[in-house]
C-alpha cells in the first residue's frame, strides 16, 4: 500500500531519502539524489530540481510548476499529496512512482 497517494505529475520511478523543504531558505539542505518534498514550488525553485531524484508536492496537479519542471528534468513527480510535508520525514527512504501518483515507504 502506498504511504501517500496523489496525482501523477511526471513519469518514472525513483528511490531515495526524503528531504522536506518548506521554503527557499532551506534549499541548502537538499543533497543530490534526495527526494524533494515540498508544500509548493515556484520559478525560484527550478534550479534546485537538478539535485532531486524525485519530487513530491502537497498541492498542484499535472499542469503545475513542479510537475512541468520535473518533466523537463526527467525526474518522477507526485503532486497533490495534501500532507506529504507532514507525513514524510528527512532521511526516510521512499520510492516515488510518478506513473501512478504514489509514494511508497521502502524498508
């Protein structure tokens, strides 16, 4: 069973440790290969997507900024999870299924 369910935003699947980012002041915490988990994104966030192996966002849909940027960078994204930033914690290992809009906890 998925830990979170949302909207498929960008296809593909990736696995990595979670990094919850609430705002641009926390960008320095995101390391290469981590899953970027955020409440939203905007154009200032675009360069940071290069570090992420996948993106999970509380709001938005397939046409939102985060989904479009994730598709441009070729990384999976799940949008509209509602409470991903509250339910996921830094370092937790997850698999992001951008084809089906699921986030699965990895043992």
